[in-house]
C-alpha cells in the first residue's frame, strides 16, 4: 500500500515495513510470548493491506477559511492528511468531496470538530458530524438534506454535547459471509462493531470450525450486537449471551430476528451480574447445560472474578485484542485444559496490534 500520509500520520506505525514482513514479525512475537505454554501450530489469517477499515474517525483542523482532516502524528500532535488508504473505498472516495462541500458551507464548517464514518459491504455510509458549538435542529436539517442529495447511499448523524439528531436512520445493515452462509447485522452508529469486515468473517469462521465437536450449551460474555453469537448459535442447542450496553442488546435482539435465530437468550447485564446468577443457581439458568463459554473481552482482559467465573466452564473460546492480557489469563485458564487451537488474526495491518484467539478444552 502507498499513502502520502506515511511518516506523518501516527496510525500506520509500521509504514517502513512491507506487509509480509509485518506478518512475520507479529507471528514471531506471538510465538515468543506464548512459548512457555504447550501450544498447537499457530494459524495465521491475513487479508488486504489497504481499504480494510469499515470504521474511521478524523479530527477536523481549521486554518483560516480552509479545513482539513487531521490525525494524531508520530509526535502525538494533530497533522493534516490528504488521504487515508486503510479505510473502505466507499469512505476514502467520499472524504475529499464531502469536506469540500462542508468547507463551502459556513454553517456546516464552523466549529466542526470531527467526522466519523461507518460503512457496510454494500458501500452505504453513516456519516457523523461532531460539533463544538450549539445549533438549532430545524436550522441544521436543510444543510444535512443537501448533503444527502449530493451523496447517494449516505445517512447523517449530527452530535454535540447533550444533543443528537439523525436524518432518516442511524444504522446500517451489514452482511457477512461465513462458511458459505450470509448473516445480517444491524450496526448502530456510536456502538462497537468490528472494524475489519473480512477479518471478522475469518474470526467467526475459525470459532465455528473449532466448536463443532463441543457438547452442551454456550454462554457468551461481552456479546455486543451478536457478532459471534448469531453464527455460533448454529453450533449449540441453546445460547445465552450478555452485554452491559442496552443499545447493543437491542441490536442483538433485532439481529436474531433478522437472521431467524430462535435459540439465543440475550441479557442486558454485566459479566459480574451474570456470574452471580450462575453462582446462586438462578432458576433462569435451569434449562441450560452450560459447559462452554465464549469471551471477547476489552483490552484489559479478565479481572479476577471474571477469570474465576470463566474457569468454571469445561471449554473456553477466547478472542483477544491484547495478547499480553490473554497470556496472563491463560496462566490460570490452562490448568486442567489443553489448547486445541491458536490463531493470529491480522485485523490492523501497518500497526503493532495483534488480535488472536485460543480454544481451550477440558482434559
């Protein structure tokens, strides 16, 4: 990939390395990190090294009567950029013409702080304009409608502190192809979604392939809008999934209906609250044979209570966005289990970030 922002923008820290060298470096680093464990052969999943991000956020930098997209640079100061070649083509193609329209419209330009983009596989976009100024909703709408007329397949959300409006809708319907089946998802603006669509498909496929032989029902913690939950429900009799965000749970219910899935129970509660239900032998869980757990925690990994709770299941599917906390958690979770599968998912080429997964089975 070539980009005029290499060396200025701090997003692509590995810009001096070609992509195969980046993958080799990450592979070697993971193997060294987990060398103390008895691990199976590391599976490596890669994808395109350009136009892979379906989510992006850019600061807006104003200089007199001109405005630019901005990113944090190598020195952590904002630098202006002319292009971004890691985002979906639907995003990169609209960036300049959209900003040109905004610059030509003083009402839209003044105090515009940031622009966020969310795209789907059909090239549809939710564009979020974030302001550091007060605006009147009725005064704002005509300007946004002009943008909708100018750019097809776009919807807009406009936000400032304490105020938000959206024109038409604030979500997209995404389609993922996993094991030759299509799954549909409602992705709501400002909620978490996996940013690399192609790698997300591979992660879910890997989890499904490695859970075919597992017996019993599945618990999923941190389920979000049902990203893993919906396809994984094909592998288990019953699934119970929890997420603390009510917005994400609402989307998860919608997605289950969208995909005609009927064997999932979604609960809007924290991991700690669900652990308490299980410890207290709640009647709510009486109909489940809970032998398996899928976790995709935040970068901090599992806290002591969550680790203890997870350790109560026979089989563990652990997706991690931070190998260091995965290694820490594995020191406890591997006792009495073996690692059946170990994978590296290169979600973010040009960065040091490593997404990985392990499948742990009871010995």
